[in-house]
């Protein structure tokens, strides 16, 4: 996959290209990356890329001519790539959008600055507008890095097999299970015994149950758009029975009944 970023700060991307998953993907020729400096397409000695907004108002707007010329240059380098404008007004980036973009031939990211870009760029030069969240950044560069990182890790062979990516939080529509590694005891907290049992079916069931409970506690909204399997419904029903029993015992015997602490 080919990633091209259009920015007035191309040097922001050098550290990003040189580390971690992105570096590994480049070294393995799984992705190609490049940054185009929009200033190279600006006229005049000072290579100005912004100007005051028509109609007045605060801030500056990115001029259409240098941006349009830079996008044309990028399109020539990567003709099959999708042109994405990073903006708070775009559709919200999430796991499903990451999976959608990971099947693209390539992505060209237009990193706006200031108050955004001239609207005529959006009309004629952009295929998609994406936002990484409902807040305003000083530039689209960080948003481009977020998307490149999330999309790259989904490319087959990057994480040592799709298994890792497919077990991510959100990939199954709910949060991932609790993760543990050595040592077995840390600060008085032990690794759950079941994870040391070697019983893969029990471990799988435990992981599903911790996924469900942390989703219920942290992100119950995720259940709204996700069909529950029979097994998941059985787990949730078991919790209901357990909760009902606690409430029943409390109503009859008061707190501590289960622990015999009368
Ligand atoms: C674009 C600021 C548009 C304001 C920008 C507007 C994000 C984001 C972002 C630099 C650019 C800002 N990019 N997700 N959130 N006039 N980019 O904030 O529409 O308010 O991706 S505007």
C-alpha cells in the first residue's frame, strides 16, 4: 500500500517513518511512504500557502492553488490512491473505517492547517473527508499518522499473521480481554490461574467473559450494534442469575450472607 501525505511540515513524518510497525512495514516492502511539501507548489519568494478568509473572520485558510497543484502531483505519483482530507467535519474514523481503508491501493492524505482548506479543494480534489475525533487540531498531520498506523497494522503479514489484528479490541465489535505476561505476581496481583492451566477451551471462555464484562462496564454502547452469539447470551444470562441471587440474599439476610459474615 502506498501512503502519500501532503503537508507544510514534511519533517514531522520522518520520526514516524523510522520506528515500530511503520518501519517494519517499509523494510518489508509492505508499504511505501512519501511526504510532499505543499510549499513547493506555492508562488513567490515566501512560498505562501495560506490567506485571509473572504467575508472576514479569524484565522487563515489554505490557498487552493498550491494545494490543488500538490494534489495533482500526488495523484500522478499514485493514480489509484484515494484522496482523504483530514478535518473535524469528516466521517468519524474507527475500526471499521480502518478495515475499509486497508483494502485501498493507496491513500493520499491532505493535511490542512490553520482553519482548514478552501472549499473548492473539497469540491474537486477530495474523495473522502475523515475526522479522528470531535476536536480541532492545529494540523491534519497527527490525524494522518493515526490513520496510517491503524491501517498499516491491518495489512496481512505486518503483525505476524492476521490473528493478532483480528483479536483486537473493536475488531469483534467488543473490547479485547485482559492481557497478562510475566511475572506471575506483580505488586500483590497474581495472573488468573486459568491462564496458567493450559486448558485452551477454558482460557478461550475466560477471555470471552472478560471481553464481555469490560465492554459492559467501559463501553456498553458497543452492544447496541453488535449481535450477541448464543454463548455470549448464556454468559450474560449467568450474570443476571448471579446478580439476582445477590439481591435476593441481601434482601433476606442482609450483607455478608454469602460469606457467612452475619
Ligand atoms: C480542518 C481545522 C478544518 C479546522 C482543520 C477545520 C482533524 C480532526 C483536525 C487542522 C485542520 C485540523 N483532522 N480529525 N479532528 N474549519 N484537523 O482537527 O472545519 O473547523 O482530522 S474547520
